[in-house]
C-alpha cells in the first residue's frame, strides 16, 4: 500500500493500520486502536459533515475528549482512546508534515487525571471465615423444596450444583491471584502434578503457562488449601462433566454437564466465575453476624487483590516477584493490589 495522496482521514487511518499496527502490535491491541480511531472518525465527520484530515486541529481533539467524558466513560478508557489517536497523528505527521495544516493536532492535549486506586483485599478475619464457609458448602447447594424440609432424608444436591468445583475456584484464586479469564482458560494439562493422589501428597504444586494479558505467560503456585480443594474436585465432580477426549484440551474447571447452553468442551465463561463468587459472598455474609467481616459483593478481583497483598507482605514488597506472579507490569496497578485495606492501614499506627 502506497502512502495516500488524498485528504481523507479514513484513507490515512487505513494506511496507518496497515503499515504501523497490523503485524506489529498484538491482535487485541490492534482491534482496540482500530475501534478508537473509527470512533474519532465518526465524531469528526458528524462534527463537520466531511472528513478532510487537513482540517483536523487541536480544537477537534479537545472536543472529542470532552465528548467521551460526556458519555461517562472512565478516565482510563478515555485516555486509552486519546493515546490511540495521538499515536496515529504523530505517525502521520512523521510520514508527511504537510498533512495536518497546523501540525500534530494531539500535541499538548493532556491526559485526564486518574482517580486514586483503592485496594479491595480481604483482611485476615475475612479470609478465615470465607475459607470456613467454603469447607462446608454442600448444604448450601442442596435442594430447598418443601418436600425436603418435611423429610428426615438429606436433600440431594441440585442438578447443576458443583460445590467442590466452586470451593476449588475460591482457593485457587486466593493462592494464585489469577484473573477470571486466566482461570477459565486453564487446561487440566497445565496442573502439575495433575493426579488426584499426587496432589494430595505433593508438598508443592503449580499451574504452568498461565496466559495473561498481551499473551504473556507465567507459572503460579498452589497453596495446601488449593491443592486439597483441586484434588477433591477432580475426584468428586470433574470426571462426570468431561466431554473432551484429549487430556491436553480438557478445561480444568467445567460447567455442569446438565447446564444449557454449554460449550462443546464444557469450559466455563468468565461471567460464571462472577456469579459463583457473588453467591458465595452472600452466603458468607448471611452466616456471619459481624458486619465488619462481611465481604459482599465478592468479585474475582477482590481475591486477586487479597493474594497480591498477602504476597507483598510475605516478600517484603518485592516488586520483581509481584510482577512475575501477578502478570502485570504497571507499577500503578502493582501499588493498588498491594496497598493495605483501610482497617489494616489504621492498625499500623494504633500503637504510635
């Protein structure tokens, strides 16, 4: 593709995507850049009824930023849009300084300030009461119909209930800090050791090759609680829900075979993890009278924050180890994950 000689904003966007994004940036990043630029193109064309790139000036970039703010988008999301536009405009100006009549229109347009990142880690008491509830989940998953309330027999588990799986999910998230997408994308073959007996006996176990953002990979270790919970799940439920013959393609966490709709391989969706944790969080709070120990709404990232804070304490806030285990290189987010909860921070000065 040759450099466009037209005055079309769309032609230059297409040229930029072809020459500087496709095959250079990851597919995920490329899709976001294309989306952001298409939104600016639509805004610019609606603003003037034409799309001459030569008429684009700083005033238009500032107006777009305000337009995005008016949509109540998060500051970080708006900054990402602006970064995509800035990268495009700077590249175009470098290729041909005459395209923008008044120079790079994004130059001097600052980012929006980001709000303080609040930690959402559970404290020690909350962790212990959550683990206690997870160790006795079965009654919460049993049928609650009138028939069973009046019967001396123990009510059966509901058809799609998977208490051993859900317990294992909580303990794995607490001991690894995985994101929900990383969790549901795990395969059984990544678990080492993967045998039930070996997991129970092992003094150390890990999940290999966790694929994170930007297709980065890392290994994470499993706590004693997580090893035992996974062994229980594999022994009591996993096999009944398996539909994949190839072990290397079998998801570690499976949707109940009775669930409809269900993917062919039985892999869970990220949203289902949210649903499980929300439910467990509500049961926890209903079971605990002390409101200071309540944890609802419980979300996957709460357990990621909890893992990060605990790891930070154990390693003396070793930045390299935190980056390696969390799969995150942004120091801003590392600091967010490792900030203590307010009650813990207050306790540090109690004896001052």
